[in-house]
């Protein structure tokens, strides 16, 4: 039998001693993040409905959002993760999320944590949607608060976000409500979902 490396041995030793405590802490943390995200989305649902121009939204439309999904036995190779609440608008091929994002900085072990609210649209619609959002936020940034959130995009997700380090995790609910209010303002001024054409 080939002896495992010293690094693997130490990992197994630590895991053997701490697995139950680590699993409990992870489950409790995950539940708190999901509860806060789902609650913030539910509290702002009427505002979101009005801003999007889609009629009253059913609270049952708010669902859990978690990425990436780790398949049993699959290696963990991601340098990011997201956890929170989701609204899906199938007629528009569009979804809206609010929660936490973790992102490892390139070539380091440091991880940035963000409270975020983002919109996902298909690429064909993104090319029309993003310039309108970017233009409005660029001109009206101060209307998003005394400390406006960052507006970022990766080509399909358009995200408002605030830094949420460990010392501020207790403020997650308030951060998410501010971000949701920010999107409601943007949507009211840019036409809600009407500017994303429905599927034929």
C-alpha cells in the first residue's frame, strides 16, 4: 500500500477530529444565510413586483439558489460560490438573485465575500440590457445611497454588491434590503422587465 503524503495525513487527522463540529457549523451557517436571503427577498417582493412591472409576485416563486452544485464524488475545483434566494422569470429567460458570494482572488488564498443582488439574462438580451443599466447607474449613482454599491458584470450577470466580511455578516439582512431597493430604483427608471423581450 502506498503511504499517503504528509499533507494528506495531516488533513485526514484534522478532519477526523473536527468533522462533526465543522459539519454542524456549516449547516447552521448555510441555514442562516438562506433564511436571511429568503426573508429579505420576501419582504421586498411587492416593491420588486411594482418595479419590474410584472404584477403581484407569488411568495412561492422565491426559491433557494446555490452555485456551483457539487455532484457526489466530483472534485472541487471552483474558486467561487453563491448562496441565497432566487426569482425565475421563465417568459423572459431571466432570473434575479440575492445572497452571498465568495470569490478567491487570483493567485492567492484570500477570499472576498460580498452581499449581492444580481440579474441574469441570456447573452443576446444582455447586450441590449447592460448598456441601459450601466448608463443609468453612471448618471444616478448617488441615488443608490450615501455609500453606493458596486455595479459589476461578467457578461451575463449584472450585479449590485457590497463587501460583507466576517465582522459584518450580522448586517447581511440590511445589506440585502439596500441592494434590493437599489435594483427597484433602477428598474423603475429603466423600464423593468419590459425592455427584455418575452420569448416568442
